C-alpha cells in the first residue's frame, strides 16, 4: 500500500502543474504610459542682455532695424495673423530695454511695454474739451 500512497501523493503534487499548463497564463500588465512630454520652457530674455546674448537664446532675427543708438530685432512668432505683429526686442546702446513677446517659445522677464494680456483697441481722438491745453497756474517766468 505504500507504493500506492506514494503514487497518489505524486499525482496530487503534479495536479497543480498540469492545471497550470492547461489554463492560459494571465496577460502581463502593460507598463504605465510615460508621462506626457512637457512643453519646453520658453526662452526668456532679460533686461540688460546684449544683442549677442539675445541671438544665442532666440537665434537670428527675421529682420534687424537700426536708428541711432537703437536696434530693433524682429522675430517670427508664427501668430502674426492673430496678434498682428512680429515679436520685437528693443535694444538701446546695445542692451535690451524692452520686448514684445507673443510667440509660445518667447518670454521676457522685464516689464514689457505691451504685456500679453493687453487687448488692442482704437485710440480715441482728443476733443477740444479733453485736450491738455488750458490755464497753467503757479509758474513764474523770469525774462
């Protein structure tokens, strides 16, 4: 009877292996999807930068204009039809003093003369009663 017990024990031990071979293995869980790619941080210009530093960050401008000690660097923002103009970097005496940046890859860390949330609107013409002319008091004129 002992051989029968050994044979039964061997059959019982082999049963899970046999059942496992008959049942399909569960599909491996797929790895989690990669996190969404972050948009690259915009290239930030700062007041006081030189023209060479601006070009190193934003590349070569589409157009360059000069007027006395002023240089104007015009960059494509690919939204010209929506916003109405190119991005502009204003340099005076070779240093950045202002910037109008509308392109998604452009940013200005200084105080822009045209912030992005500014909505264009018509300029009202001054009427005679709104003009700045008028009586001036408290001024002494010495000939």
